[in-house]
């Protein structure tokens, strides 16, 4: 695969741990394109951690996170937080050696990384989408403005889209709401809820019952 974008809304119960947010998993190792919360940072790793970018992150509120991988540009491979570029942060490794990612036969996991079910995310994740292109800053800003309950199923270059809510997720199945039928399975016993966000600055967020 060439360029990629992954977006999701997360609410972290802790930011100083080691929590997987998503990963293209390689058993017992880093994956091809992972995001984790590690030591009060968001850590995006590419190509089995041969290159990574880290930015500071300490929020425990619902936050829109987007990772963009541009196979031709280290500077354009970014982490966006609430519709804005998260900054350069810290990079480690040599980006020029990566090229296209090998995703064939690899499983996309939400809520863990490194190996299946390892380093589970402590918190909640909603509205996760994967795209086969490097989304622009304007696209990401608009997606954030549309909110956590926006319908992304008609977005261009969509590989998979999982709302992770009560309507599209059951005890053993996660429905892909794109046209690609990349349905998933549930591991463990996650709590399924629908999110109600307070659009004012008071942030009195709730859950639908």
C-alpha cells in the first residue's frame, strides 16, 4: 500500500501508560502502521518501528486523532489532534528507507498493538476510519468539525469504517460501514455505548441509554 490515513475519536483514561490505539499487527512486534499512547505522548510508528513520530498528549477528554502516512514525504506524515496539526514533535529513524507499506494478510486492530490483544487501550474509541490516501489538512479539519457521530461511509478512498457503537457492534461482530465488508470480531469484553457530546465549552459529555 502507498499512502494511508487512519482517523478515530478517543477518550483516554490514562496517558502515561502504554496503550495501543490501533495497529496493523505483526505478532510479537510493532506493526506496519501503529498508534499508541505512551508516556504522555501519542506515538505513531511505521514499518515495524523503523521510523516514528511522537507528540505530547495528556488529554482525558474525547479527542479526534488522525494519522497520515505519505509514502513520499516525512514532513507530510503527521499526527492531527482535534482538526489541527500536532506539530513536528520528535522523530526517530530514517523515513527514506520505508517506501510502500506491506499490509497484505495483516490484521488491523483497534484498541491494542504489538501483538494481538497486547497493551490494550484504557478508555474509549469511536468512529474509526481507514483510507487509502493521505488526507489533506482541510479534510481533517472538516471531519473534526462534523463531530464524533458524523457518517463517514461515503468518504472517498475508504478502506474500512467502524463506528464501534451499540448499533453496529454486537458481542462478537464489528460491522464495517464502508462498502468493503471488512467486518471484524470483538476480543475481550468491551463496553458498548453511544456517545453524546456537549457542543458547548462546558464539555458535559454523556452516553446515550
